[in-house]
C-alpha cells in the first residue's frame, strides 16, 4: 500500500513543510527525489486517504480555544454508527470515534471532542447537541482538559528502523 | 493580534494546502497579496505557536497502530507519571483531564505488538494500570477546524 519512499517522505514532512519559496524542492533535496515526484507522491497519499488532510495544523489553545472537552457516551451498539455520523456532522464537533467499552469500569463506546473559548460555551454546545441529536437519555461524561503535558504531530517511522526499539 | 491575512491563512488552508512547486506564491495570488507577505505571516504564526505545522494529518491506523490510553493516577503522583509517559517517543499527545481517569495520551507504534509492549512498559515503569482504547471507527468527515476569529 505504501512503499519505502512514501515512508521516507512522510518522515521528512511530518514535522512540517519549510516556510520558503520552494518547500517541496527542499524536501526533495533531502530525499534525492525530484520536486515533482515529492508533489505527486503527496497527492497520491492524499487521494488514497493515508493523508487525511494536508495543510495548516492550528494550535487551538494559542488561538483562544482554551476549553477542550472530550465527551464519552454509552450508545447501544446497534445505533453507534448512525449516532456517530450524526454527532460528527455537528459544527462544534471536530473528532468523533467509536472505541471499545471496558466493562463496568468504562462503559462508553462513542467519543467526540468539542473545542470552545470557555467551559460555558462548550457546555452550551454540548447541551444543544444532545437535544438536536436525540441523546437526552444517553449516559455520558464530559472530560475537560486541564494540563497539556505533550502535543506534537504523530511521528511515523519505517518499521525496520523500529526493530528492537523498546 | 491577528491580521486579516493571518485569519485567512489559518482558516482557508487547513485542508487543501497547495501541492504545487510554489504553494506560498499560489496562496498569495489567491489572496491578492505578495508571496513575501504570505511567507512572513506563516513565519509569524509559527513563531507565535498558533500553528503547529503545515503538513500531513495521517488517517488513524492507516500507517502503524495507534491507541488512546487512559490512566487513573492519584493526584499527588500525576506529575511524575505524566513526565514518564511524555518521555516515550511513541507518545504524541498527553493531557490531564478532569475525571477519575485523569491522564489521557495517544500512542503510535509501527505495529500492534510494539504498541502492547509500550503499554506494558508504561504500566511497569509507572506502577499504574493503563487502559488502551483503540479506535474502532472514525466518523468524522468534516476536515480541519473552523476557527471563529471574529471576536
């Protein structure tokens, strides 16, 4: 599905494209590829859906979006896909995943994220979402983030270079 | 403060940043400004930590294996545990959240065995259970994050 050169390319761009007139040429020079091959490969990775999006990755906190809530819900298994799709279409939601329940310890199977400028704003959006998506009977918990200990883009590496790494 | 150009760069290029030899010049032409203005505006956004990068967001589990992991750590021990967790190169996000499960991080490894090994190592090193919550389905279609920068 993806070859060694694609991996090298992802490694080279994951920290960010240079802010310079010919950024793809700069990446190409590192990898001994042509500028056009770098562009073509990135386009292909995007078309094939391995790159979900290609562009500016913003830092919410610095932009005033300091309230960030992960909301977990316990949705009947038969309905989780339909509810997930509905929730993900709400404009305030920017991530929506199904994850496995962990028995009684953690019975939730649907996760979404709401970023807002204040706790109150997030809670208002969540209340409106519950109403509009018909979730008023659903068990949920709202987990506001407190401290961010680490945030960076994912680091992907070629499997062979990971061998033996703990 | 953010200029009109900064706001356009933040909101309009999260999804389809140009894949052309001269992307910053293309953006400049689209916005009716000079390439130098675009370059210096992106430089400023990057220096002020308003953007983390211009680059790829990889589809979850398209390459390697990832999982969200939660831990319930006594408040008094949270700093120590968070620091140990952040030190792993496989960890890319690590947050404190208001819950009995108060430490949440995302792990990415090249394959599932590696992922399990890292989780076991974190449990051994920190002395607390780690609850892996791998993604089963991604429902999100709208890409990027629409910022309301008008207030």
